[in-house]
């Protein structure tokens, strides 16, 4: 069976550019791959045919020979890449086909594998990010504060200026990967890339490591940092300090420092976002006849609150603007006072006597009790019936 024209196989014109040929082959390879066409017995043959066509047309010399002589240019030992390998099916060497597919594999997945831009080499590894947990009081969260913290981290080695080499000498190109940082292995149709074991992906090696840092370009050290904690922070707030993390390997950029805030529980106030809640005990007498009480506020001040007569436990009153400031501006929250009516204890005989007299005169002063016991009596009567 006569071979099809390579340009026809890829679906491009004879004057197509190298980019157009590569793009056409990418589309063919994806559409005809055997793994995606298990129900099409001809897919594998067409897949190999496309690979054969691309292997010729991607190479300027082979393409020129094909344009002049057609398929005859590669028959009878002519051309064929000059590698001495016996052609596989369709007159193409298995190594040539793998090479053709490898080029497209690099094009499809090179960004993911790190094959583009600098050959995938990690020229200078960025330092790791650090986390620091900071516990602050509610008062500090209300006002904001500036605090100095000590962070154990890695800093650039002064002895070698971060190069990792004794005396600050420049590292040399890794002989195993030729500075690529990765090594390749052929596995069938695919080219698999792995991090170079000699240079750990750096692409360079240090011939004479610095004695101070052992070739790392950085040393362990505690750093004192001044941190500004803004007013309004709450548990879970994260503060990022750019460039204050670990130093990079061999002069690489430093990582960042992330400070995670935890606001400690307060003895008087409970917090819900920007609002504060304070439970205040109120005497039975004040709750009954009304009166004024003083309550604390988070700024250290006092606010006078008027208790209406007949107030019950659980009643809330709002003090506007007396809560926590909003972290990103926009005013402050409110403070809610929750009343807890306190029953007197340790009564004297005289006090008990007076309360009994008061109770005898209070039949119409406890409407909720009266209503409840009326409902209880009705319930019991219905059960008897």
C-alpha cells in the first residue's frame, strides 16, 4: 500500500511553517492516541503514521529532502536520520518516533514538568514560608499593639554571601544534567523527567562547600522582628510579612512569615465578630423597682445603664459603638448587656420575715407565675377527666 503524503497525513499545506506543523501534529496525536481510541483498531496505525510524518517535517534537512524527492528520500537506507538503526513499521526508527512524540510531550506538559524557561533548572531555590502563632489579649486586640518577636529561621550565610561555596566562589554546572536540573529517561513513547540526583534540581554543584553553612548558602539563626498588630484582629487573623521567612538556597529569594493571631478569652466579655457581650448581675430589688448600674467597657471606661422596673433575667440592652473596632475600618461594633437577676442568699430571720410579708402582698405582682399555675391546674383537671 502506497504511503500517504506526509502533509496530507498532518492536514497542512506544503508551505506550512514549523509552528503550524507542530500544532497540527499535537492535534493529531491527541485525537489518535491508542489509549483514547480502544474501539478504533486503525487508530494506532494512524497515530504512528502521524508520528512518522512529524519526525520528517519537523527537521529542516529531512523536510527539504522530502519536498524534493518525496518518500524516496528515505528508502533504501537514504536519510533515516543517519543513526544506523533499522526502521520500524512504516520505515521509521522506533527511536525517531519516540523523539518526535517527546517533542510534543515537552510542548504539552513542559510548563508542568518545569521543562521550559531555564531548562527546568531551579537556579536559586526560594526559602520556605514560616508560621508564627501569636496569642494576644482582648484589650490588645481592641487597641492594637507593636510587639517584638523572636523567630528561629535561616538567614543568608555571610561567609560565602549565600553562594554556598568557600570564599564566595561561583558554583559550577552539574555534570550529570548539564545544568538542566533534571535528567530524562526514555520509556516507550514517553520521555520521563526526574530531578537530578547529583545537584537536587539546582543545576549547579559546589566544588568547595563553605565551612560555615556546609554549601547551603544559609545558616540557622534567631531573628528579632517588630510586628504591628492592627486594632480589631480576631482569632484566625493572618498577617503576612513578605521576605521575612527562611533565606533561599544559594542566594535564592527568602520566603514569607505568616503570623496567626489567637485572641485569649476574657473574664468579663464574650466576643462575636465586632460585638461584645457582658452578663451583669442585677439585684432582685433593682430589677423590680428599676435603677441605675455602672458597667465596664473594653476601653477601660464605665458606662451608666438604666434598668427598667420589672426587668427579668436574660433581658439585653445595647450600648452602641462600645464593641470592637472593625479590622478594615468602618466603625465599631456594639456592646450588649445581659441582665442576670440575682436571688439573695444567706438571709437573716428578719429578712425572711419581711419577704414572707411581701409575698403575701404580691399576689397580683407576679403575672407569669399566676398564668403558669393556672395552666397547670387546667392540665391536671383535664387528666382527671
